C-alpha cells in the first residue's frame, strides 16, 4: 500500500509575518515569489495564490501587519494624555529605537519598501504613501494641539515644524541602514527638540535662569 505524505502545515498569520520581514528587508519589487514561497515552507505556487491571490494582496496584508506591530511606535503622536512636546519626542525616540534594533530588518518598511519602483508598480508606492500620510496627520494634529494648549505660540509655523520632524523621522531609516547607532540618533533627537524649546520660549527662560 502506497503511503501518502503528511499534508504540509500552513499558518497564514505566520506566513504574512515572514513575508513582512522579506518586504521590509528587500522591498516590494526585489522580493520574488520564489523567496516568499520558500519562507512559507516551500509551498507551491498554487497554494500561494490560493492563500493570497497575488503578491500585491500579500504586501497589503504585510503593511497592515507592520502598522499593527512595529508601526505602533508612532502611536504616541496621537496620545493626548501627554503634552504635545512629550508626544513628539517619545514618538521619535521609540521609532529610532525600533528602527535600529537588530532583531528585524533595519529602518522603516513604509519608507524603504518602494524607494525605487517601476512605472507598473506606482500603485504600490501609493499604498505606502497613504500610510505615511496617516503619520503626517498624527504629527500635524499633535503640533496643532500644542499651539492650542499654549505649549507653542500662535505664531508657530505649523507646516514648517511638521516638515522638520517628519523629515527627521523618515531620515532615520537611511541612518539605520547605514549602521548609525541608536545612541547617535537619540542624541540628535535631543538637539532637534531644542527647536521646539526655542519656539516655546522655554530655552530662552532656561538660559536666563543660568545667567
């Protein structure tokens, strides 16, 4: 009697998690179907398409997985229990810590996964742009709250300040990939926050107290 092999076990959640790490490390286009199938236990192409329909669908799920796990470092931007300054600072420091950890790919998936993309895949870039826009909105709301509650003067250039912090946040990805340690980025965040203090007048008061 011919014995058939035991059916290959397949955990969909685990498959999405491992795919997320591949997309994070190599980007959407550079991650091949063969690589994805291999990390899922060597499943067949038919099994892959039966589970995910397409590489794009899997990528969308991987992005959702990232946002609900590693991407939560940005949640402090929405935390109204803290001052706006503390929320911005904590979000930057938590993001820097996460992006420089060696237990997963360095940098941010939302920034690095489609740095370069063919014209046929522009819609993939748009997926990540929408996610980054969410973070942009959280930062903007946080800074606007800082103006409303008196942490910053009403004359504050909100657009400039959002651009400053968001540019730094996105730049952490390249710094992390280039091997810049967390300690160096953390020290830079301390200097960056002095811009907030200067705008709020806090820095000037502190200098005056030392004179």
